[in-house]
């Protein structure tokens, strides 16, 4: 059997999945959170059951030991289903990693060197790798980078109009993010449509608390909305997305904001939260439906930004074959999908209201039969994509 353990590590938590790649079936999954706090929690799911407990978990190594205890107590047995590789999500690979990489000392050093480009993410990813290698010392480990899928973008797409020497010295360019999801969804779209991937033009809308779009032409990323960091692009749960950079100068000069305060404002106190008072789309939607004008305006800004990028990407790829919604909001919010595509019949996009309202959780077509451009909902599965790439890396 080809069993892969997938790890997605944060600074104080990590998620995991044990996947049987012969069937691409999840055998178990779980979450270890509040690492380093007085009381941490461990959740292990398998066989349709959920097992939760509290524990003392001072660091990631102890967290992985707690995960092993979950397998020992509730199954499946790792002696019976030993992982042949452990796959790790790493947010930023810069221009060093164009594909998944088997982890050795050099790869660890490179991930650490790239921390300035992803200070919120790479340190946590690194902690997870170190902790997992302590526990699974005899098993190969693979890093799968969110940025790798976007390394196919042209220099015209990737460069900012900043002084070239300054940009080069400080590695300022567009790297993108969510690449693992965009790659998975674009490939699943080709399977669903029974089309050759290298002949398909797809625009993927990964709309969750973090949100990004990607123009995929022939299986290659040609443009994406996130930039040097995951802050650029669409309006998100707590992030601004696109912003005139002079706003930061203005806030610094007139408001006395420090660099740390600006970072906090842009990443944690803006987006839907800043516009409406809530960063949760479900709350915002409920308020808007009840007549809350602030929520209605926030949704209008949110939708306008998505439509802005959709139009640009349609032009960029010369007309898409498919527009695909994915991630938590994209998969579940039928009203958002309808608002984004409203009035685009002239472009060849015609939504089926009945299909769009379907509560199905499977990959599905939501466009009308006479729509020239296919519109789909395709659930993302980043863990499965990480597992696929991890197996390929050690093959």
C-alpha cells in the first residue's frame, strides 16, 4: 500500500491526514491545536467517529507524539498502515522551489532563508517539519510549496514596476499562493469535463477566508491575484487585498502608524471584518439579508473585486473554457456565485439557478446547458494534492 501522512502546520497547531493513495481515500484525520498553551486539544477522526481530548503539549514534537497516541488508541494502526512518506505544506518557496522537494538539510535551510517573504507562515511550517522528523525519523519527508505552481508565470506577470535593483536586492516580485489548491482544482476540472488539460483554459476562484484567483492555461498558472505575499488581490476575511501603497505612507505620516500596526491593520483588522464588523461570510450574509446596509456595502465591494479580476483573466487567456468556484465560500455560497456572474450572458456565461442552488458537495456543473463557458463547483482537496506530489517526489 502507498500510505501518505500529510501535515499542514501552523504556529500553534497542525492538521493531519493519513491517506491510502491506492484508493485516494482518507483513513484518518485530525487536529492538534493550542500548542504551547497551558491546555492543548487533540482531535482524531476515523471510521466516521471523532475523538477529542485535552493534553499538555509544549511543542510540535510532543504534538506529533499526541497524534501517534490517537492512532494507537483509535486506529488505524500505523504498524498496519505505515506511511511511506510524510508530506508537508510550505507556503513560500520563493524562486528556489519549482516543484515538491525531498527534505534534507539544504531544503530546511532554504525554507528558513525564505522566512522574510512569509513571516507568518514559513516559521510555523518549519516547526512542523522539525517536529515530524523527530517522530518519523526513518521516513522520507517532502515539502510541497504553495508558490511552486505559479513559477510558470511570465516575468511580465511577476514583476512590479519598482526600481529593479531594489526589487532584486529584497526579492520583491509576485510569487502567488494557494498554488496547491489551484493545481488540484484545474486538473480535477479537466477530469470532470473529460478534456485534455493542456487544451483547457480555466479560471479558478479559490474563495475562502483567504481568497485568490488564478488563470490556468494548459495546466500552467499564467496569472494569480496574490502577490509577493498573500495580502494582495481579492478582499478576504480580514485582509484588505489590493490597496494603493500610498495609503500606508498617508497612515504613517498623518496617523502615526508604526510598521507593526500597519501590518496588523492590513492583515487582521480589514477585509470583510473591517468593512462589516465580521470576517465570517455567513454572518455578513445573514446581516445583509436582514437589511444591514454596512453588510450589503461590504458584499458589494467583495463581489466587485472578484468581477474585476474575472474580467481581466478572461482577456488574459483569450476567453475561458471554464470558470470554477472552490474553497469554503466558493463551494457553499450560491448567492455569491450568482452575484459574481450576474449579467455576463454576453460573455458566454449563463448560470442555471436550480443547479447553482443545489446543496451537493460533489464536483458539479452549475451553468445552463446553453452556456458557452462551463461554470463548475469543484471541491478543493489540498491534502490529497500534497500526497500526490509527495509520492511523485520520492518515486
